[in-house]
């Protein structure tokens, strides 16, 4: 009922005038300018037969999520800037999730903490060089390789990192080193995951309306108790997007190699999508895409073929319900999106999910094994998902969003455990001042 009320409110809410800035205070403070603001997000979710931890719960659940992000920015013209941001993430009403179940890293709950605090200077003294250093989120391209994962209430990736920029008119290099933050829901976030991350991201524009990026990323741990705990995962590839008349496209490809304990890594990911925006009323865009994240053909040998999601997001790429992570997965997708009027759009997506390798596992959104049949006899058909999402940007201060999704399990799910249809509905509001 709350979902449909939100849909109706979207159509009846009066449009407001657009403001120039989302900050509630901006003023000159020599030699620069100070800006303060706050982003507040509330999201209600109804989940049936699944939750953030697993599929097949046998019941439904409700959760109300809140995320508060106050911030302060001080910028010197043609000079450095300082950005400070806090974050408080909380939830209510859920019967399935209890923050006490998590020693660290509850995905719904993290008491007020320092979220970002960095110093950035894009072009030092008008040279091609610049830097960004401190606690920060990192995102590039379509966020499949580097992305903050901002849909989650707490967030997916946050870094204590340093980035060195080198930028010319035609090309931009970012050299990255960092350690990923481990969220502590009841104390200051000072712990890190047990690996180092470093790499390079290169952005180019070979033609007008076309972008071609290259990336190289390393996830490295050499501090394990034994050799079996150590790993080095290297990922190299490209991301491209562009448009030509009424057509548009985007594509990402990544190849992984390295060592995970005694196993040799050889994995890959490929994604391609093409869209066509018609000249009809409401500008409907039709799109079709295909994504594959490789799996492990033989789990018992010394070769590892399961694609590792690197540091990317998953929320909108493998179904809105977040039942999959992109590892050992193929995803056929079709979409239609319409813009009914300024600021308001509706998008409907259809997904058909299959295992890339029958003997490898179904990996959930947290990249943990959900189900597995090492014999391969359960097949590869995971199921189908249908998503509908409505967005309404009223102005720069207020954004509304609502959606519904359903998952219909396939042969693999039916043969490995509970196989009930799953449903999800949500409403969301974001205030920015």
C-alpha cells in the first residue's frame, strides 16, 4: 500500500522552482569559498522470500532505511579544496536483520562516523599534475570496476587512498593507491580489509560523443598466516560508451590473472549494451544487453576461473533485487525507458540469469556462495527478474524514487532448495540542502 501511495504522490506533487545550489549555505571566506550542506535519504523496502543476506527466507520483511550525510567544502579558486563529510546510517522494523548479528560491517547500520575527509588539488599551479588524498569514495566509468556502491545504506566501498592526476586536453591518467575501509557499526571506522589496492585509470575521448577508458587494478594481500591465505588479483580492461544519432552503446571488458593461494587465476567479465531512442512522444528508449562474469569450470583443480567483482557496484547491473554479484553469471537484459515529462521517468527491465559454469556456485550480492552443485546436474538456469523503477527529480533539493521487482526461479534454483517467487517494492525520498 505504501508503494502505491508513493506512486500516486509522484503524479500529484507540485513542481517547485529549481535552485542553483543544493547547499544550504555558501559564502566567501578569503582566499576561497566555504559551502555547507546535508543530504538526507529515506527508503522503505518490502522484501518477500529474500533479504540482504539470502534468498529463500520463507516469509516477508519490512525495513525503513535512513542515511544522513552532512558535509563541508572549502575551495580556493585555482587552488586546493578540502571536503569533509559525515555519515549516519540506521534502520527500523526489520525482523530478519539485527545489527548485533554483525561483529563489524552491518550493511544497514553504522553510527555517525567520518565518511569522507580529503584534500584535492586538480591542477597544481596550472600544471597537468594534481592529487586527491584522504578518506574518499572512488568511482569511474560505469562503476562496474571502481564504484562506491552508494545504493546500500552504509555503502559498498570506501577508501583511505591517494590519487595522482595527470591531465592533458586529450587524455587523463589517474594513479591510485588505497586500503578499503572496514565499517564498524558501533565505533570509529579505522580498520581496513587485509589487502592493498592500487592501479591506474585512463580516460580518453577519441571522437566527439564517444569515450574510451582503460584500467588496471591490483588487489594484493601478502600478510596471510600461510601461503593459502595470500592472493594477488590483477584486472585489466577497458570501458567505452558513445552515441550516434538515435543510437547509443556502452561496453566493458576485463581480464583477471594472478594467484589465490595455490590456485592460478584466469577469469574475465564482458558487458555490452546498445540502445535506440525513438522520436515518438515521451522519447522511449529501447535497449538490449548481455553480461558474462566467468565461472570456475572445475572447482577441484588448481585453476580459478571465477570472476572477482574488483571494487565495483552491483545494485543496478544484475537486477534491482540484488540477488546476484556478477560472478559466474550470464545476464541477458532488455529495457524500455520513457520520460513522461521533465524530471519524471519510468524504466522497465527484464533479466534472464544463468550460471556461466554449472559446477560453480550462485554468488549472492555480497559475493558469498548462495547455492552450489559441484556435479553440475542442477543445470544453469537461475531464473528471471522483472524490474520497474520510477524517478522524479522535482528540483535540485528533492528527488523521489519508487519501484517494484519480482524474481521467478529457474531450474537450478528449483533443484538446489527453496524455489519460491520473490517480490520487492520500495519508495525513496532524498532531500539535499
